[in-house]
C-alpha cells in the first residue's frame, strides 16, 4: 500500500483535498479528526489532559477553546500537551494504516498539519502540500467562528512557512481556483504517484 502524506498550513484547503483523494479510492485519515475523537467524551486523551490542565474538561470532554487559551502562547504548556496527545494520535494513525492495508486499499492519504515540522515525512512514499496565496488563506481562516488575528498569528507561528513547505513537497495542489480545477489537480497527482510507485 502506497502511503501519501498530505499537509499544508491552516486555511489552505487540506480537508477538501483529502475528500477528493477519498473519492478516487484512497483510504484517508485526518489528524485533526483523530484529535477530536481523543478529546470527545470517552476519548483516551480526556483524563490525562484534564489532570495536566485543570478546568478544560466540560461535560466529560475537552473544551478546545479553554485548552487553546492555556497553551497557545505558552511553549512549555504546549510541549506538555503534545507529550500527551502525539503518542495517542500515533497509535490512532497506525491502527488506521493496518486496517487500510488489510482492506486492500491501493493507497492511504494521511492529512497531517505538522508533517514537515515534526519530521514525519520520512515515513511516506510521497508528500503533497496544499497551498493558496496568503490573502486567500487569511480570508478563509478569519471567516471561521471564534477566530481572530491574534489566534491566527499564534497558529502560524507554530507552522513552517508555506513557501518552505512547497520546496519540500513532492507535489503541490493549488486551491486558489475553481473547485473543478483543484479536483483535476488531485486526480492527476494521484495518478502520477500510483504510476511512479507501482512501476518503480
């Protein structure tokens, strides 16, 4: 099974592109969705995060807004959170890959926001970056509920610049265009990866 790492900064359109890969027959996994499962009622991260950050558990689940308020501008707190969450996300990812391989999926596409930042790209056969101009990115992100210039700045400070990600990627999907054009880019990239790696 071919493993493809999908990444891109906030607001670039990763979720949309991931769903396009799914439509082409790829098994797909979303790191953010995995975190949501871990933070939800009954999730494996609720108890350890609640112990490390008192007050962030509401109705037996992690309140993401309260948690963000405790870690966004505090590197030590963020490090403490990552030490809890990253291993659990890793276990979720490995379970997905095992299931996808047993199901006979030709390829698995994993949406990992900090793919390059964490050095995870080495585990993949190919990497794809989803990208858009800065003004488009800001407009998309600031239209989200609860988002502010300050919060966006704090998030971007944790992410590798888009230009650097584009340089590191094997393939680039530009989303600043009609949806049909993006769909065609994804189809072409997926076909190229499958052909290159199955005939290598």
